[in-house]
């Protein structure tokens, strides 16, 4: 089941991170088309990885009976 909060966080972070990747790739290569290709590939791979990471931590916290408030100490 998809967690909406995790999905929205994934999308918003991906927008920020993709712009960052695009700018860095453009700076390094000097080519807009290369930067766009790199950023496009990065969108797909890192969106999946981030969502899996977010859900994994959520399951770990739930399994250990921890909440974010408990971790803040």
C-alpha cells in the first residue's frame, strides 16, 4: 500500500534534487542536452530508491516500536 505522505515527500525532494543534478551536470559538461539526459535518468532511479528508503525506515521504526517523537528525546 502506498503511503501518501511518503509519496509527496518523495516527489517534492526529487524536484529539488533533479534541478541540482541538472545544474551540476550542465556546469561539468557545458551541454544542456547531456545535463537533461543525466537529470532525466536520475529522476527515475532516485525516486524509486528514495521511496524504498523512506518506507524501509518507517517499517524499522514500527517494528522497533519507535516513533519520531521518541527519537527526538
